């Protein structure tokens, strides 16, 4: 017999770093946000290119993976500015 036990729902609070903007790092943050916007647009273009079918060429799929990595790298850069 298999018994499943449901854990009580308690919100898990995670200590997420806070990004602090100063005059010293303002330019870096603006550059990161600009790059993120460009990547977001390219991501949208790839999605539109799939024609809603969800199918992409291998090259487009490879680029999508690269974009996701680059977005993760931008996030890491932003968190280091905290």
C-alpha cells in the first residue's frame, strides 16, 4: 500500500540579495538592462519565427540555449553588484 502525505503549505522565505544602485554602478546596471532588453527581443523574435507551432530549426534552438545562458550570466553580474 502506498501512502502519500501532504506537507503543510508554508511559504518558504528565501533571502535574495538586494541590488543597490549607486552612482558608481549606475552605468553597469543600465548596460545590463540594455543587454537584457536586446536578448528579450531576440527571444521574442525566435518565438515568433516558430509560427506558434513551437518548432524551431536546430540553429534557432541552439541560439535560444545561448540566449538563456547569457540571460543567466547577466543575472549573475547584476547580483554581484549588490
